């Protein structure tokens, strides 16, 4: 029997078992997925409360105060370290072993030019010989003092006892200049003769547009700047002190140091008073200044200039930062040069400036201790207002009337001046000279100390010096 032949089913596009199983599995999965429970919805976050402006301000203020306190503590620590270091290296009371040649600037000539210990020793010896009428330093009480002899020996080629000073040392001159709180803010000029004329800047030339020039006849518009000058004429200021023979003999050398300090302070006070209150009018602006020899008649000072050119002055009876800013505004272009401006105020006005506050209750007047160790400070400067140094002076009167002068009736007002410093110049014709006149019959010595110079405004009627008046003292 023939073997039966098997044939494969025809390929008519039918579905195989495997494909059917796969389709069933996919369907079951889709069904399960469709019937699965939905995942739980996470709870909504709690609403964020709106920020409290007051709390934010308090937080910011607290952070700022903490930062400022930390900086102040850091600065104070550095300052204390610097002060401690300066004190550590400060020269102690000189003894004979402390004297060295570097204390001297150079060997003395007709007027000893010395600094430091030798200069001070020379000053005291000069004062004793002048007040007691001695013709030799060997007759002085200082001759037996080992320290003085050693100090003066460094200034001479021979013995210190042979050294005869003929004037004050440069140290004394420097001490006097240091005592001049307000004058130190102005330019100083050494006058070579009694009258000196100095050139000053005038107006600037005008600048014009210039087109291309095509003809010889066409020329640029001419405009020349102007020049001016100011004349310094030496004026003498003098102080007379009477010392008894007993005082000079019994209290040395302490008496000599007292006399030296009196001369320094007296000269400084006299010049500063004239700088602030000077007026050369036949009738002084202040009714109580009538004597012809009053130092406040030496020249036109700061207040006199402000009273002569009143355009920039202002009533500051309502005392706040705005009224003081008005003075600066009134100066025009001079008020822009903050680096060369200075406030000149009375003691009362200075204390009132310290109380000024801005809208956030912050002080608007900074005292020197707040500047930092790198700040530039003028001699006599105690603070800054609007970035401008403030120099209080006891000679800025507190007995003025509401117009800024003394009239003998209303004496309850004071003032504040704003000054552009380059407009003023202080000339020195003669440095300090001490002359003595001994009266044997009266047993006392006249001590006469003199200085010659001048103080002038160089820019005519320009508003370089303005005054706020009617401020209650």
C-alpha cells in the first residue's frame, strides 16, 4: 500500500494560537488597567501667609544694626590696638641718654631751627634769659639741669652752656600753628616784604562754535579770560603779659612752660578771632567793638564778608538739614566743591547740629570717630555735615541779633558760615617774636609777643562765604 502523503494547510491569513494568546493577554492587561483604582490625590499645601511689611522692616533693621554693630566693634578693636601701639612706642620723659642728633633739624644760625627735645630746651632757656634779663646761660637756673645741658649740647659744636638762643625754635612755631584751629584750614603764604601782590584767577574765556574757514577775512570770535590780584599788607598783632620777678625766679622751669603755653594759645586765639569777626568799616558791624586797637579791626573777616555780600545768606531760624542745604545751594558753583568747603560754627550751633536727624532718625552729622582711620581730617575738624568738614570756634559769637550782628539789645542768636577755603589767603610777614622789658623799680618784666601778617579774600564779591543767621543760641 502506497504511503499516505501529508500536506500543510494553506496559508489563508488565519491567526495562529500564539498570536491569539498574545492578543488575549494584552486585552486582559488593558482591562485590568482600566478597572484599577485611581491613585490618591495628594493634599493641597497650606496657603503661604502674605508677608508682614512691618515685620520685614524690623528684620531688615535688626540685620543692619547687627552688621553696623559688628563693624563698629571691629573698627574700635583696631583703633584700640593702634592707640596701644602708639602708646607703647611713645617717647618717655627725656633724660640725658635719650638725646640724639636726629632731634635737630640743622645746626642753629641766627635763629635756631630745631625740633623735638632740643627745640623745647632752647625755648625754655630763651624765655628764662629774656624774663630775667640774663646775659649768659650760665646764670640761668637751667644751667645746673643735666637734661637741658645735654639737650643743648647736641645743638652746638661746643658746650651746651655756651649756647645762647636768639629766638624761638621751629617747634614753637609748629605748636602755634597747631593751636590755630580755623586758620589752619586756609592757604598760608610767606610774605617777602611788607606788601605783597598775589595773582588770582579771574573769569574764563567763552568758547564758540567754529566752522571751516574758507576766507582770510573770517576769524574766530575772540574771548579772553580775565585776571585779578589780591594785595597782602602786613598788620601787627601783639600780646603783652606781665610777670613778676618772683614768679620767674621761684617757679622755673614750670613757669617757663606756662608762659610758653600762654603765648601759643594767646596768639592762636587772637588770630582766629580776627579771621571770624574782622571788619574794617569805620563803625564795626558789632556795636560793642569800638576800640581802635581791637584785633577785630585788623581786616575783613569771614563774617564781615558775608555781611557785605548778603545775597547768599539765609535765615536758619527753622533749623534743619534743608535750611543748611539752602546755604550750599546759594553759593552756586562754589557749593559744588565739597573738598574745599568748611562749616564754621559756634559751640551752640555745633551741639545743635549733632541733634539733627533724617527721616529714619539717623544722625546726619558724622563725628570724627565715625569716619574710619583712613579719613582725611582738617586741623580743628570735629565732624562732617553733607560731607563737608565742621570746625567749631568759640569766637563764632552766640550773642548776635536776628540779623547776624551784635546790637546790644538782642543777644540770643548765633550763626553758621559756609566757606569756600581757596578764596582766602593768610600771609605771614613776621613769625612770632618775643621782646622783654625789665622794670627794676617795679620788680616785674613786660613780655611782648608779636606777629605780622594779613588775611584777605581774593575773589571780590563772589559768593564764596555765606552765613545762616537767626539761630537761637
